C-alpha cells in the first residue's frame, strides 16, 4: 500500500495565503537488517522507528506521542505508531487510541466552539485519495522533554461524533481506523505554523473546517483555533525539525531507528553544519527537481510519502497488488538535480541527488519481513490507478527513501535560523 501525505494540499493553502541538497554525495548505507542511529536522550529528541505499523505498510516512520487531559499529569496516554510527516502540519490522533483499555480509562479532551456556533471539526484530504474527519479538541502534548498545553488536536474517527459531510467523503475514502490509515495518528512537522492559516480564518468554504450541531457546515476558524504545527508551539527549539535516519542497504531492512530533533541551530545536536539550504518558492512553496531534462516545478521533501514518486514513462509500473510502484526489469540508477528558490539576495541552491529504483515486486517477495526500502519508487500519476494523469507531470515527491542516510532539515516559515528564515529544506 502506498501512502502520500497531505503536503500537496498544504502547499496549495500556503500559496493562497502567501505563507510562505546537500553536498551531492550519496547517503551512507548499511547491510544490517536492523539499522539504528546512536541513541540520544536529549530533551529535544524523539526516537523514530520504521517498522510494521497497524496496517503493515512499508517505509513509514513512527514516534510515540504522550497526550494528557489539559492540566493533568495523571490522565495521560502514550500513543505509539504516530506517523512523522514533514509534509503536513498538526497532530491528528485516532479516537480509538484514546479509548478505554483494560488498564487505562478513556481520555476526555474539551471540544472547541466554532465561530458561528456548534462544535469545531475538520476534514483533511490526502493526496492518495483518503481523508480523515473529526472534532478539534484541546490536549496537553508532550514532545520529548517539552510540554505544550491546550494544543488543538484533530481527533479522527470518533463514532459518537457528527457524521462526515459529503464534501469530505465524496470521491474520497474516509479513514476511520488506524488499520485503514496505517498509523494511530500523524505528527505533522512541516513548514507552516498552522495546517491552514489565513484562508481558513477568512473564507467559510475553505475545505478544512466545519461547525457541527446535528449536521455540519463549512466554517471559518481563527488562527488560535486551528490545528497548529506542534513544533511551532514549543517554548524552545521551535523553528523547525531535523529528521535523522541511518543508511539502509539496497535490499532493505527489517527495522530502522533514527531521531526526530526539534530546532535548527538551537542546540549542538541540530546544527546545520555543512548542510545545503534549499529555499522554498515564496509563491508556490515548492522547490524544483530537474530530471531527464524535465523541470518538476512542484517538488517537495516529504517523510509522509513511503516512496519517491515521479513520472517516468520509461520505467515499468507494477501490475499486481503493488501497482502504485515501479517494477523495472532490473534496478536502475538515476540522478536528478534539486534546485531551491532564489529568495532576496540569496542565490538559488542546487544539488545533485543519486538514487536507485528497484522492482517493488522483487523487493517485497525477497524479504517479506522487511519494511524499510531505500529503492522504492512509483509514479505520481498512479495515485489512484495506473492511468496516466498529466496533472501530476510537474510534481516530484522525495519521500522517505530520500531520508535514509541523511539528516534532513525542515524550517518553519518566518522562524529565524542560522541560515535565515524558513521555509526551507536542508540536508
């Protein structure tokens, strides 16, 4: 099963309200079936694991997030298998992960009132054709050694909440359980302060927020009410993140352990060092990828995508259950050039990226217990099926395989860093 994050919609929102490579060497790889970065218990570090999750997906990075009822140190729950997504913003948790267990009572979070009355709810649509729906509630959230109080959190799949509106379910597949979605939630740590921003503050028909009584209708939401990027709400280390994963052998690995580090240039463990900075275009919020003389002007780096997605008619697409991936007769070695935007007096950075695309059928069958594959790729135009769709021809999605063997920085829009203000990527 392929998984593509909400990045595409977030980038559109970013462009509407004006929000907003490295040295060129190949990432190091390891031949071990279990690959780990050095353990780090620093207060700005969360452990990341790529492993089998609720639906046995591959190339999905997970963290454990602790949530508490507001003001409580007792009524708390550690939620495992929460997807780390640099392509979206906000914390989203499935209601089932908050329900009562044999040893723990259910957690109860306060609802928020919508601006026009009723309860505030949200619909988030993902590029793979799925959507999530639920109320926006307030919770205290612990991220590594920091706590954020009364954070708006999107609680998904609550069977007792208002039914999903047609606008959120038509032509989409609502995910109501972790098994359907592939995670117990999403920790969106992208480049925006909120998941929507000014558009949702000003425009009723914004596609995100709803006011619910017995039925739900579109609604505005103030910036304070919207689901925020949790990193932006931290007291310290709040200007971005570093996702650090070790290299993985071409054939894959059973598990991978890495780190999600909060802050950029705020601590010794998140210094940019020699990383090259790729500014996002101020208008589109994308970077550019040049591949086989074609410019993919809507390119992005996204840990929430489990493969590298781009269109290349010269690479065979799988025909079986994994038809969303590429299946070349033999592994192909490729290169592309990543290009950042010129912002102000800063020149546009560029960097050559070498990567390989293997036959997904062979990868999955050779080592059925493996979940980390650095050579997994697929076509953007096969998000829903294998029928080519030229609307995706300008997109290039550098998904999780790009992260293996790298420390990838994502800087939040408008936040100062040693390399200037975000938004940018760096590696």
